[in-house]
């Protein structure tokens, strides 16, 4: 969707990596969950809407060798590539809208921090779910972080859907099984607090 793409290109054109509200120096919640899952270091991992997140740096640093980052913003991907320097060549970079993307392979881990929650239309959520179904391996793991019921109603000037356990289970009913969730009180660079919830799923038998 062009409007959506323009929105994100404008954001990354006008703000530095550490000037966006979702900036984290250390994506510790994501890294702790990935460590708990015990993903094989050679297993394919994708960060959906990775933007300029430092998760990819940390994954490479920890020895994960098959990593991909997808984002709708070409500029965000360029910034992240540049930051990684020579390590950028080990990553598969995908510029696409997740709701239009057709995965060419299957991933053992699908990670999304603060992307699904922008999909306020049912049709977009269905497209996201279809991409996930096509891109996740049979025994795949999924980590999705969204604003929780006490989180903000907007992010980056856009309305978001805040998810509790029942609402997120509804989106992936029949495809994913919710294993656990954890809360994160994210402090933005301007000092505001945002209630995130990280949901961890496995692929449902038959899903
Ligand atoms: C709030 S930011 C989070 C970035 C990153 N996950 C993090 O935690 O730092 C949302 C990101 O999702 C990307 N994005 C938004 N909608 C998208 C879509 N439909 N498909 C792919 N990427 C999208 C944006 O460009 C942006 O980088």
C-alpha cells in the first residue's frame, strides 16, 4: 500500500535511529525469549518490520547465521545495512509490505515487534496471517510484541490495535498455539512509558 509505505519512508527520512519512540539500545526481551526457545544457531530467523532495530546486530553477534530482515521502508533497511558494515552481507534483506509479501522459504522463527498492531483492518490481518502461515516452518516459533490493553492507542501517529491474550489468540486461531506472554514497560527516548506484551507461539498441529 503506497500511503503506508510513504508514511514509513517519511518517518525514517526525518528521524534518527534513536529518535523514534520504539528505539531500544538493547532488545533484551526479544533476545531473552529467543534464548529461551533455544533456536538452533543455523535455523532461519526473520525479523518482520525490523526497521532500524538492533535485534539483527545482536543475533549476528550471538552467532545466528541464517537471518533475514523485512521492512516496508527501503530507507530503514539502508540505515540498518550501513550500520552493520561488512556483516550486512550475511543477512537476507527484504523490502516489502508484509501484507503483500509472498515468502519464498520457511522460517524457524518469525519475530515481530510493533508491526502487527498497525494492522487495524481485518483484511490486512488476514493477509499477515496468510504470510505467516506460508513462511513459518512446521515446528516454527513466533514472537509477536504489541501494545497491551494499557498501552498507547497510537504509535508513530497511526492508530493501533492493543492486544490482550484473547484478542491475539483470535487472530491466529487454528494456526498458532499461544505458549506464554511477558510484559515490557518500554521507556521511549522522550521518557514516556509504553506497555508492550510479547506473545510467544508455536505452530499448531494441523495449522
Ligand atoms: C514501530 S516500528 C518497529 C521497528 C522494529 N520492529 C523495532 O522494534 O525497533 C514498525 C516498523 O514496521 C515497519 N512496517 C510498518 N508496516 C509494515 C508493513 N505492513 N510491512 C512491513 N513493514 C512494516 C515500519 O517501517 C517500521 O520499521
